[in-house]
C-alpha cells in the first residue's frame, strides 16, 4: 500500500509529539502488526509494545540501554505482545495518565521519540517519500535536536556541528577543532543522528575526509 505523505498544518493546538503519536497509530493499524520497521527486526506490533513499555513500565524499557535489565525487557515485551494488536494500538493512542501526559514532558521527551518512530514505520515500507513538515514543526525538531544530539553523536568520536538548510542556523553537538558539519533539514538530521542514515534524504557533510567517513559509518543513536 502507498505510505501517506501528509503536509502537516503549521497552526495546530496539538503538539507535534501528539500528532506523531496519532499518525503512528493510524499507520500501524493500516499496515498491520507484522509490518516491518527500521528498528532492526521489530515489527509494527513490537514497536507499539516498546512505546507502551516506555510510558507504563520504565524499568522494562530501560533494558534496551542497560544490559542488566535486558531480560526484564524481553520478558515484558513477550508478555505484552500476546495481547491483541488493535487493543495495544488504542492504548497507545489514548495516552493514559503518566508523566508523559504532562504537556511540557510530552514536548521535551516525546517530540523526537514519536517523530523518529513514526518514520521508522513509514520508511520501512516500499514507496515512501519524505514528508513536507511545516516550518514550526521543523523548528521544534531543531530545538530538541540541539540538546539530544549531544548524546546521539558521542559514538562517532569526532567534533560535530549541525546546520539546518532551511534557515541557515548551526549548532555545536560535540566541540573540537575541524568539526564535521552535517547539513540538512532538521527532520532529516534527526533521523540521521538516531542511526537511520540509510533512510535519510538531502544531507551533506563537510570537513576532514577521515572524520566525515567516521561520522557516516558510526553507530549513532541511543
């Protein structure tokens, strides 16, 4: 099936994180639980389960980055995955009363999380095209990336600056002389820095060739 390529409105009362959550849920139902994603071998159902554990069971979710908790994560993922896919998606859509339901927390912690995971589902399907996000949404992604990006580029081990090509603004993510300057739209920069390098569009990198190569090949993300 064709992957939706919507133009998001520039003026809306809903945060980008909220809109991306709803769009992810709609697409997951349309594609089905076995649809592939860009998250390794995770299916759409496993992606939804991950997002639910992140909000309702942070100890289990932490196992993705903390090896001592990995077994708990695996057990909880398996347990949750036995539930009906439609029920899981609607639970994610409703967004229960957790710390993430607070608007400031939603904005800070969910903007990049839901944008990237929505694209994980979109860009794993044949025929996908980049979306044309509103300028206000690109601004929000840029603001989030200036903070989160500092940790995301650490595995590259080289100085990195990012430059947004739609507004000619720059930000330093890792200090040092002769940095690599990674340029593109904030949305595409975010996907690259979260480790989706092969599925990004319109990015360029300038700097010492060896450092550029190191950044391109690095296992970025969390």
